């Protein structure tokens, strides 16, 4: 919303505007949007901005007629005046006719000065939209002050259920007498949502952060046709492209049958994507097929929520394919919008499985969005979505999907713990992971079982920063070792390397954070070294492949961690001079490897460089000039001019 430059416009309003413009631009029809803005001057700026940005949609602004506040009649009058009303309309007209405009309704706030009868006439016209909306291909955008939003919700609940989205802008209300007549007055108190944005920092000077964050399982669940659905639609011709729709128009298929054929076409290209052929053509065709299916679908079309779910999945997939942040955010917003639309087209009680599926996917989209903006708020939205999904998923009905959602809930809590209320959120994450783990078996689902074990280990590792470090670090080590039984270097090399790296860090932390006898500390440090070395052997094999396998942890960090562990081992009192020198030189070589992977003048380069200086100084302090010369003999000649002045 770059053209709206008022200093009062908050980041919240900018994000709301982006959601609104994307909702209008997504291409769906017969949507009803409620936009709340009590600052009428700011509202005019927003309306002008939408007009300029969405010219292709032909936005028509209708000022509510206070003498006859019947919105249905007012829209019909506009259509007749502009010759967009047809006496007879066939299915072919739907494709060939000019698209209807989108109507945005303003002036509702002026009804407060009208009689109760006039106010009721407006509300009854909203109620009557039920009869006309199926034939209206446009969207309706109602600009409302907050009191009228509450009035509509209370007075016309049927109309309220049809709304697709609510967009609330913040701003100082324009002074108006908001006292409504008794027939429409609604008073409601709503508590403010206070968020604790304080984040907790780990002690990075003592130990490096873990290599990999949590992992999701089955975050994009697709709709699956039942045998009954297949039987009903088996008589429809199978479409190979969008152009084939023309053949259906020449025959006597109903709008819902055409929508079904388009849905099946979208499913076909969705399966191509799921099989690995995620080309731009396949993704675009799937989106167009699903969007056209929604346009043809009648109000009674039972598959609308499933189509919206699959449409959201395609946008979610596109968000994960692009590296451009702006595009990624746009795709995620479109995915969230589609999922939210889908939830308005069903009730949890009548379609619990589909409701839970869409809520799970909505949680995944919010979780991804949290990586780029409003982290705390979006993670809380993800948690709410996962918890809503779990209300309609049970271990008895579908243990694997129940376990998948529990794992994703655990990951959302783990991420939230990095921002606020760390111990409490980590306990919630661990509870969710344990619940997920109970639904999987290493024999039947080894990959997912190992993923959850890895996640559980990371949650315990984090919790050890706050409570009972020795107990929780040992549990973390057990979880990582359990995961490695089914994450081996041949079947899951990248996952194996990540867990091996995490296990090494947990051993290092146990040796560093907990008071131990020197011999016990030596054992833990040596276990950390063995696991770091195993990680590096596997990681180098993966990165040297053609094409290289992408790692989800920083190789420089692993080298630096290995160097730090070797350095700490060399400082233990039980070793002689020769052993100490070997450990210090090994640490120096590890940091030199990290330096070689880093770009000069970056933070990673400076970290490795400072470690190198520390080791050279330690060798001099421990063993004099001979120790320093031992170190300098290992350092490449081109680095000496940079290092010697620091000594």
C-alpha cells in the first residue's frame, strides 16, 4: 500500500489492505467482504487506492440511497442502467458475456440518522440477497463502521453466515452520533488482545545454537474423492485442458456438473505437481481449473470447501518454490485466504474431517508466514488452527493424521518459545510431540517416527536452558539416538546429518553446562567430537554430489563447534603436553575449515577468525614460542599477514 502515505497508517493497516486487495484479486466470485473503517477520511483514501490498483476488476462504488436503502434494488438499477441485465441467460452466456463489476457499498453509517423503518429496510435487503447472489457473478464489498458490523451480525444472522472475510482498519473514529434506534441497537464489549513480545535469548557465548529447527509432517493435506463421488461423476467426460470446457457447454450439463469436471481437471494437475512435476504450467492450470470450478459451482455444490482447500495447497506449494520474499508472501496470503474461504463454506459438525483438514493446512500456512512477518501473532494463529483441527481429529478415527497435526502443533509451540514464554511453550511443544509419537510406530512409519523423535530432542534441548539441564539434556540425547536408528546415512542422509549434528551439540552442552568430574566431561566431549566428525563426513559427501544436496544446517557452524569442543578438551587437566597440543591443533584446523567456507567481512568469517586467534594465543601461553610456531605452521601463508598483527 505504498501510495497511502498518512503518518497515522500503521503496519497493521498496511497488512489488512494487502489482504483485502489480494482477496479481491484472487479471482473468486460471489464473495461478500465486510470492511470496517471508522475513520471516514482514511476510508476514502483506501477506496481510491483500490480503484487505482484493481482497475481490471471494474470496482463500482455505490452510495447507499437513504430514501430507499434497498441494496438489492440499487444494484439491479445500476445493472439495468448500464445494460448488463439479460432477459434470457444460458450457460454459454456465462462464458461469453462481459464480466460483471464488483460493487463496494458506502454510506451505511448515515443510516443512524434515519428512522427505524428505514434501517430495517436495509437489513431486510441484506436478508433477501440469498435469492439473488447465485445469479450475481460479482463480489460485494461493504464499508461499515464498527457498530453496524455488530448490528448486522446480530440482526441478520443468515446474511452474516454468507460473508467471506472481515477486514478491520484501525484509526480514530470520525465524530458521529453512533446511538442506533432501539430496533437495531447492539452493544458488545470485546477485550483487547495483549501480546507479550519479549523474546528470550540463549547464551550463545557458551554454546552454539542447534543446527536445525523443527520439522513438519504432512502439512498440505489434499481432498480425496470418495467412492460415492466417483460413481456420481463417472458419466462426465474427463477434461484434458481448460479449452475442453466448451464441449460441455454444447451439451445439457448442469453448472454443478461443469464445476465437477473442472474440479477433476484441477485434481489431475495437482497430482502431477505432487508427483514431482511442479512446473509453472501445471501449477497455473490447477489454479485456473479450481478457480473456474468455483465460478460455475452453485450454492449447493458440496465440493466447494474441498476445492478451496486444494486451491490453498497449490498456492502454498508455490510459496515454497519461490525464493523471492515478496512472491512468497503473496502466495501465502492467497493460500490463507483460500483456506479461510473454505472454512466459511461448511460447519465442523456436519463435515468434521474436511474442517480438520483445512484447519491443519491453515495452520501450516500461518506457520510459514511467521517466518517472514508478525512472527508471534502468526504463530498464535497457527496454534489456534491446529488446535481447532484436533477438536475433530482423534487417535481412534485417524491416528496418523491426528499425530501429524500434533507434531505440527508442537513445532508451532517450539517456534513461539523462541519469542516468548519459553518454558511454558516448550512444555506445550513436548506434550504435543509425545502425543504425536504415540500414534506412530518405528516399524510401520519409521520416517515420521524419527522426525518426531528429532523434534522432541530439540524441544528438550531448549528446555534444558531453563530447567533441570542434566535431566532434560539426557532425554534429548536419548531422543536423538532413537531418531538415528531410523535416519541412516543411506536412506535419509540429509536428515541423518542434521540429527547427528544435534546429538553432538547436546553432548557438548551436557559437558559444558553441568558440573561433571573431568573424566565424565571428557567422555561427553569425545562423544560430541565423534558425532560432529560423522556429521561432517556425511555432509561433505552430500554437498559434493552433482547436483549437491542442500543441508538444513550451517556447515561453518559445525566446523566451529567441532573446533570449540576440541579446544575445551585440550584444556582438561588430565592430558599431557603432547595430547593438549594435538587437541589445540585439531581445533585450529576445524576453525580454518570454517574460515575457508566463509565470505570475508561477514559475521561468519569474523567468528572463525577470532577462534583462530584465541588458539594461537593459547598455544603461546601454554608452550611458548615453540607452541606458537606449531600453530603458525598450520595456518595458510596468505592468512599470516592478517593474523600476525593480532598477536
